[in-house]
C-alpha cells in the first residue's frame, strides 16, 4: 500500500475534506468536520493537541454531536467539557484485490430519487443518512415494480485521484422484503467496478459486530486492514475559546444540528 495513502486511511476525514470533497465540510487548523446535513463525521490528528480539540469544538459549535473517525482500538482521551455518548468499534476493509463487476440492472440514482433514498435508509439504517448525503454521488440502486429496493454508493474519497486514491463504498442497504437475493453483493460489486475504472482502490467500513456484512465483504475479496473507531462525541456546551487571535467559524458551522 502506498505509504501516504496508508497514513491518510488511518485518519480519512481530514484528508477527504482537504482534498476531493472539500466543498462538503469545514477545516480549521488540523481539524475537519463534514457539513452537518451531509455527514456527522469529523476528524483530527491521531495524537491531537489542545489546539486540535479547540478547533474541532469551534467547527462543531457548542454542545453539538460529532462522530470522530480514526484508526485505533480504544476510545479517545477527552479534554474537559467533551463527552463520549456512544462508541462504535469498526473495521476498515481494503478492496485492492476486488475487480468489481458492472451490473446492467443497476440504475444511477440522482436528485429525482432522493426522497426514496432517504425513505429506504430510514427503514434499513445502513449508517448515517442526512438531508444532503445523496449529494456525495456515485449511488446505484435496484428497483422492483418501480420501487427502490436496494442501493449503495460512495462517501469518503481519500488521497488520489487515481492510483494514489481510495473511495469508500457506503449506504449499502436492501429492503427487508428483498434480502437474501444477493442484491447488496451485486451493488457493492457494481460500485467497486466504477471506483476501479477510475484507477482507485475500493474501501469499506463495517461495524465490528456486523459479522454478516464482514463475511460478505471478505467473500468478495475485501480484507480487514485495520481496526477503526467511530465515537459519537458531544462538544463542550460553552462557547469554544478557539486560538488567540483566530477568526470566528464560518456561518455554515452554526446551522442547526442534526442527529448523528
């Protein structure tokens, strides 16, 4: 694995938001956070300083949630005022050996499909899905009798583009009435094929307790690369102090929070 990409994959949010998806979030110092209507994810260096925590607090706003994404096998050491609300141990799965397989039945999902995409994710809970998540693009789906019954797409884009990059496959979900038919496998293969066609590496994250999904992805050729943490934190309730002489956060950091 490319050394620089390996480093970025251990801490994917800052790399994503200072790179190919910079329009979907905010960066302050070494901390980064997706816009609240896109994703609850945030990130900062694996060994954060006091300034890093202060910058993340400013990006979040007082008393707001953020899911801190990073490599590791234990919760972070929190400075005063921060709260750990829930821990989500996970794994990162590398698809370097996954060729992917286009699927003629998979349809590209766009703005006209967003209401159905939101409804499907609300019923299946594949992970965070917010008002603007669909704008990240790259979503494919299957319909049955006109109804959206399964989908998968892309989320974080790390490094790259091209051979030095990886793209995360996300929002893999199937209507309960249509499970057991291999639809998720086909969609993951189709999304992976698009990523590979760009010269990039497919990437997946899964909950450590979701053994069924991990087994499916292993069977497709993905391998567990590392343990990851997805820790739901709440920022200090008081107004973040920020750094001396620093500018206030941008207006988009003060939008109403959404559920993480």
